[in-house]
C-alpha cells in the first residue's frame, strides 16, 4: 500500500463509521428497516467500487474496435486518449497495438512477445532504439504470421523491447506496407 493510499483509507473508514453510527442512532426504533437500508447502501457502494475498478475493461469492451471496410481496408476509431489502437493476431495470439508513426519498427513488449510464442529468455538484445524515455536495447525477431482482419502478412520483422512497456507499437516499417494511411474524421483508415 502506498503512503498516499493510507490517509485515504483512514478517511474512508472514519467517514463510514460516522455514517453507520448516524444510521443506528436515527433508526433505533426500527432496526429491521435500518438493516435493509444499510444493506442496500452497502450494495450500491460495492457496485460503485466495482465499476471504478473495472472501468478500463468496461471502456475497452464498449468502445468500438477496428472495422473491416472491404477486402483491403480497415478503419480504426480514435480512442478517448487520442491514439489509434488495433488488435492483430500475431502467431495466433491476439496482441493489442498502438499505431505509432513515431516508431520505426514493430515493437513488442516482452509480455506480448511471450504470448505470441517467442522465447523471451533466449532473446539476444543487440539493437538500440531511441525512445522518449531514453535509449533501450532491442532484440530482433521474425513474426511467422501477423493478421489484421482479412490482411495477412508472413515472416514480418519486429523487435522486442528489453525495457518495460505498457503495450506494443505498430510502427512505420509495417505501415509502409499499406498504399494509404489516412485520417478521416475520427478514424484512421489503412488501405492495401
């Protein structure tokens, strides 16, 4: 627990105790009804905590994903954070990428590389990449299969980042395979 979280927890415990005490004092004539109200408010409180805790998962489920516009066209909606995300099938595993025109290559996090069947323990980090956080070491890999909807590529070059990453990046080496990459309204449209 963080030192920032402890005062919040103490505050919530005191506030909860005061509310419980108030309910007991106000409803001592009808404790059965008081228990019903307390149970209802407790369930509402737990529901609110669950929604806050699962908000990222709920938002990703509700938020529309990539749409296939045709045999060779895919549209990606702009996410609330301003980025474009797509889920590609890499060696049979679903990997979520940020479309990043600032990245020169496909960059996999170690976790995503492992999910795609790459032996991350055997990687040799011989490359270097400049990032916003400084220089990181990278290991070159080959992706047997990368599929985005109906678009399938085989034997695709990528790198695995040795440092910590929140997700993987789909960089310019891969985006150059498309004949057109355009932003139209709130969508990024990739055309082969």
